[in-house]
C-alpha cells in the first residue's frame, strides 16, 4: 500500500470511526467499536475497498496512532477525537503538572475569554509535550501553544483521562488554568 493510499484510507477511517459511521451504514457500539469484517464489507459496498492487510497497515503506520484493535483483533475503533457519542471506558488518570494545547492564533482571543472547550468533539485534547501541540496548532494556521496547569486543575477534582495513543482528554478548562507560551 503506497503512502498516498494509506493517508487516504486513514482519513476515510477517521471520518467513519470518529464522526460519520452512518456514511457507510455501520453503527459504533457504546465504546466506539465496530466489527472489522462489518467495516471492511461496508467500505467495499461504498466504493472504498480495503483488505484486512491494508487495514492492518493503516493501523500500524498511522503516525498519530488514531486507531486500535480490540484484544482479540476482531473489532476496531478510533482512539479519540469522536464527535459521535461514545464511551471509551478510559479511567481517570493523574496528569503531569503541565499539559499543552496547540491552536491557531486566530482562536486565541476566544480561548482566553471562554477557556478551552471540546467544541464539536467530546473532549478537549491536550498533549504531554510542546512539540506535539505546535504540530496540532499548525494544522489551522500560525500556531500558538497554551500551557495548562493540569496539576493544579487535577487538585481541584478536575478529571483527566489519557487515550490509547497518548492524547490527554479533559472536559472544559477555564481561562485561569491557561498560560500562553512564547514562541520558541
């Protein structure tokens, strides 16, 4: 499977497994899982033929580790980023003292006024390192990175969870827990 086809398949799987499973007529269970055979048959029926080997390749090589298989390998789901209601079953986790959020500079005034919100997603997404936050922010324009006082926020009872691919998930975060980092 060439790189271009892998990226195209990954983007399509993100759409289906995170946002619009109905687009190909599949339903995610409450944990976001779908049977691999059902997914592959639905993809083929909608002009997106993908073999199990190709699916395995997409899962294994996705640089963001967006997808994961169940322990028995029969089901697949997106690790995070859903706009459809799912319960990933992630336990509360103690975050590092500081987490990071990357965004575009144009969104900064809203964030400083309203805080971080999940928007269309179920959770606010945070990273454990600044570099990842810069990459995320760069997707939508000139990036800016916010440091989140995760340790202080957790001490108030705020719940953090960490997905299978290392993305920290949270509910809304008020502006007082955020600090804009200077460009580096």
